[in-house]
């Protein structure tokens, strides 16, 4: 049986509850839901990248990518991406940011689901991903 490995990149703080930012087992890598917090800095509490959807989306994608890379994966290995938005009116803007971000990063895009949720005050988006490594 293959060992399960918890993934926490240097850019991330220890999770606030008993979960891992990412887990790799064999060729599967699951990234837990990430939000747009800036990279960890000693003495600073988790801080959103900014108040706008664009700032938070780009930082959230960077945070997901950091975990993928920590586990030996890339966006090309992503099979499924789930996007959680707090406001249905943000869908078109998020889609534009998402399309721009992935335009030159992947040849074949991952499947994606978008749902609407409640997140802590000030957070507009959360993203998780499932990757399969060859």
C-alpha cells in the first residue's frame, strides 16, 4: 500500500484545523480548498491578497499551484477544479480571470465545477483541485 503524504508548502501556514493543505497518495493528489491569502509571513495573520475578486482569484490560484508543485504536480496534471464563489454576480468576472490565467498554462483544461457558498468575511473565492500524476 502506498503511503499518504501531507503537503504544506513554505508559502502556507499550518491549517487552522485538523486537515492538510494537500495530500498525495500514489499518483493522486488532492488540494484542499484554498483562498486568496498572501504567502505566510512570520508574525502576520493570514491576510487576503486584496479586496477585489481579481486579486483574490489570482492569489488563490497561486496557492493551489504551490500545493500542486509541492506534491510533484502541475496544472497539466489537474483533472478537476472546483471553484466556490460567494456572489453569483462574480461568475462572469471570475470566468474571464480564470480563462486568462489558464490560456498559456495548460493544453487541455481540467474539468471544472462552480458553486456558490458562504465564506468568512472578506473572502470572495475558494478553489480546490484533484490531480493525477503519471
